[in-house]
C-alpha cells in the first residue's frame, strides 16, 4: 500500500512517516520544503512540494496511486484544507483518510470547533476516514521551558485542574496502525495519556527529571491571555488556548481513555518518561 503524509515535517507527521519508513515502506510526503523533508528522511520517501492554501496540480500529482492519507492541518479555517484534501482524495481514488483531530470536538472547547468542522468536511467527501481525537500533547510542555530554566517555576491559569497529556509517539503509533491496517475505518479514536495530572504535578515531575525543584503559580485568565499574546500574537489561537486552560481549571478536560492500549496493545507512555527524555530543554 502507498501512503501520503500531509504535515510530514511536523512533530507528529514526522513520527508517522518514520514509522512507515522503519517498517520497510516508502511513503510519499506532501510538504512546503523539500529540503526539510530530505534532511529528515533522506531518500527514503517520495517528496511532493506544494501548499494546501493553494491546492493545485501538485496535490493531484501527490495523490496518484495513493491508498491512504495521514492528514494534519491547523488553524481556525482548517476545514478548508480538510475539504480540499478529502475531495481531491476521493476523486483520485484514495480509499482512506486518517485525520489528526482533538478530543475537544466532543466538548466544543478551544480548537474543538475547528476540528469538528474539519471532520464534517471529510465526512461530506464520502471517503473512508478515521479520526484520531487526541488529548493535548506532552510536547506542549516545552513552552514552559524558559520560565523553568530562568526561575524554576511554571505559571498557568489552569489551577489544580487536570489533563491527561499524551506522548507524541503514542499519537503516531495509533495513527500508523489506523493508516496501515484499516481496522478503524469510520471510527473516532479518543486517545489520552495514562493519567490526568495538574500542571503543578507536571512541573514537579519535570523538577525530578532535572534534579531541582520546579514550583507552580496560578495566574488569572487575563494574565494568561497577555502572556500568550506576547509569543503568539492576538487572534483565534490565543483565544482557544485561554479557553482550554480555563476548561482544565474547571475540571472539563480530565478525560482518560484506554484508546492507546486498545489500538497498540500497550499502555500509553507516562509523563515522567517524556520529562526524562526532554530534561535538557528545562536545564
């Protein structure tokens, strides 16, 4: 089977691509930068360059002979790209699209509405689908690195609410199984980490990984918004982040599922392992 990875140079897409390569497959990737893809995967993939903001013959060419697609899009208007890819896929005879979504589609929190519209667009295309509705990524915690390095503290508006962050490798593992086996067609797979933790608990876990205490300080939604605007700018993404942090504080995002184990046969990777793997970023 031939697979196309859209978003192959990113955090999750690169892991899915590498898993396919390691299995002996030769996937195709659709990327903006051929040089970046070549640096990651060498000559083990077929590289197609293009931009989903301007679908053209480059996407059509990338879809030729493809059986399944792993699709990763972002932004408040991501349904436009999900629609463009899924309808082009159906026209090209692609049999299956695996979309990386979010469990927040079930609650309408944060980026959930964006991905809900994307899921609807894919359903509307008529192509077979699997949606990976994932919890927040453990790698999002890398955004805490500067304050932990400089001050030994994590500041957040999440209070002592909890969330079951998931390791990027677990997301990639589930997506790869869905893509290569077709065992989960028509399903929305809700996947989380093994345990819901507060941001304070995760800060303390990072502290143990780096061998020094890391504290936690609660801040207001207003301060969280101001801080986020400094590095992300004003716009729907920052609004979504503050909404997510508020939902964590209010106990609305503490879902824990056995999705990773059901799909892969093993328990999800613990946050402590992720912290140990990434300790250098916080020292």
